[in-house]
C-alpha cells in the first residue's frame, strides 16, 4: 500500500477547517436572517392593518361620493336638456351672421379696394 503524501493531508485539513468555518458562518447568518424576517413580519402586520383601515375609509368615501356624483350627473343632464335647444338657436344665428358677413365682404370688397387705390394716388 502506498502512503498518503503530506501535502495532500495539509490541503485536506485546510479545506475541512475552512468548510467548518463556512458552515458556522452560514448558521450564524441563518439566525440573523430569521431575526430580520420576524421584524419584517411584525412591520408587515402593522402595515397591513393600516392598509385595511385606509381601504375601509376609501370605500366609505367612494360610497358617499358616488351618491353625490349621481346627483350632479342628473343635474347636468337636466341642464343640458334645457340648454341644448337654446344652443341650437344661437348656433343658427351665428352661422347666419357669419354667412352675411362673408357675402358682404365679397360684394363690398371691390368697392373698398377701389377707394384705397384712389387714396394712394
């Protein structure tokens, strides 16, 4: 049988020693992470309860605003029903005035040009 070289035993010993240190560091890190997770879980519980309270307030506000919004929408609808026919009449009048002014400018535009040309001379 052959003998195990000394350098192999030294390297194996260093490897096993470092493996034990890494394992201990991982166990310590695991306990640290467990402590942090417990803290985070407590804070998450507090935040969850606050969010639930805010959600209840939002629901109450939405319900009250929903009824108000419905009332406002009904008022706007009734007002638009009354304003619609009036707006149609005003729109017809504005279009008639615009057409009149356009025709007037077309007919009277040549006379104005002639007067301007006479003044320039």
